[in-house]
């Protein structure tokens, strides 16, 4: 039995953050019902990335909405709204990511829903919270990264801002929402009362940057400088970074420069052995290391550093990664069958319960596929 079996979740959310939270609850055993508008459904159905479609919808939609049931309802139609309210009365959790004010206009704001179901956990995702001058800005991952300074942490100092190249804030915010929902469910088991759980992309972005922002607040009020060479952390000392070698790249994390110099037999590097200059002279040190490593193979370097317990790794691409036994041993993939009978491979839930991985072959629902089961007049 999965931990959340017996719980019913209504997923009104679109795109990624809210649906990602609902997906995690589904992986943990909850019955998740996706509620979509009749005409077109979740806008993510049409958000095609890499030109990949499955059964008429984007592959992305199938990836983030697997393991869910689905109903369609026009929330502006009184009949459909009444059907949805009946469903809400049976639910444990309700998730939405409409902009502030939208649910109030529809009549499904927290206070109204709480009156229908005092035990419900009402979970909301926004871009920038519920007040302030930015609330009407689009709550989109790249935009929020940009507004919160994240792109100035990646890339070398001679580059412009470099964003994280996947929807890191959507996924993180979805995880924060599922954490809040779990905490509210735990409290409800004691008090019997529901809760309002709110997260926003901006707060999730700031939370992800807590280490660097705290350092900024404790020091000079200036943006931290990125390394000119092999930048992998604005507050990190040498040798922390990724270095090109003859046949690829290797990453080296924290390591005493004097120990690296001995292992690599580099007198030039040994001149920087004083640990107190590993930050102030980091670009000079990294430049020496970069030039030293460039003609060597990855295996040649790793065979020296790994036995000495230096934290290092080859930089793998996905084809190489999936050939490795370390990847295979995780059993990280699962096969899912779409509503049209097509099979796709995707990642599984990263959580194990009692030593078991959490998988399901159930794909994303067709639009309105389960109306007959959940809507009864």
C-alpha cells in the first residue's frame, strides 16, 4: 500500500509547477483527478518541445500528467461549476495555479471551498505571491529566474547572464507545494481542519539561492563575481569547476591545491599551495589547472585523483550516462502507456518507500476521459 492511498486530489493547475506537485502525490498513491476546460484543456497539451507529440498532445503534457484521471468542466458554466463543487466536497486536496483574483471571480476561492469542505487542503501556486506590483506578471520559469538574479550565477565572468536550461523553478516550486500539502495533511490528521497552502515561483527561486543571498546580505551589497575560469559557484574556492581534457570534460570539487599539485606533479600549481589564497587567487589557480589538464585524457586524470579521494567525476552526456552501471542500478526509468495505447519511457518517482520504488504504468488522461465516473447529476 502506498502512503497516500485513499486520498483524493483535484488538480486544476496548468503547465508544470502545480501539475508536478499533483504528480508527486499520485506517485505516492493519491487518486489525482485533473480538471480541465472542455475546449483545449490544459494549455500544456499544446506546449510542444523538441517537436515531440504523443496521441495528439505534447510529450511534455504526458510526462507531467501521467498517473492521473481526467475530467473536463467549464468553470464559468453554472451546471459544470456545480458538478465541480460536488467533486470538491469529496476531495482531500485541491491544487490550482490561476493568477490572484481568478478563483474569487469563479467562486472557488479558499473561503468558499472551505465552506464546502472544511477538511480540504487548498493549495495555490502563483508567480510572485498575492500582492505587490508584480502579481500580474507572467509566472514563467525563465522570467522568474531572470527577475531573481539566478542567471548571474552561471557561466564565466566574461559571459552575459546564463539561465538554468530547464524548468528548475517549476519543479522546485512543485516540490515545495507538495511539502506544504504533506505538512497540512499531517496537521489535519490531528486537528481535523483543512488549510491554505501557498507557494510562488519567486520565493522558490530565492530559497534555492539561500546560500548566496545570505552571503550577499552578510557582506558588501554587490553582486558576487563569477570566476573567469571554470565557474561552478560564485562563492567557491579553487579548484571547484569543470575542466576540458583531451577527450571530454571532468569536474573537480573541493580539494586542497597542495594535494592536487603533488598528485599531478605540477610545480606551477604547487606555488599556490597556501589554502588562504584559494578564493582570492582562484582564477589564477584555475587557469594553471586548466592548462595542465587540457592535453590529458579523462581516464588518465581520474585514475590519479579518484584513488586519492579527490572529489572528481567525468562530465557525462545522457547517452554515456545511460550506458553506465551506476545509472542502470538506480532503475530510474519506467514505461507508461498512454490513453491511446502508446508506450513511452520516462523517469520514475525518486522516492522509495520500504525499499520499493514507486511506479505506475498509467499515462496522462485524454481530455474529459473520466467525466462519467466523477460527474453524476
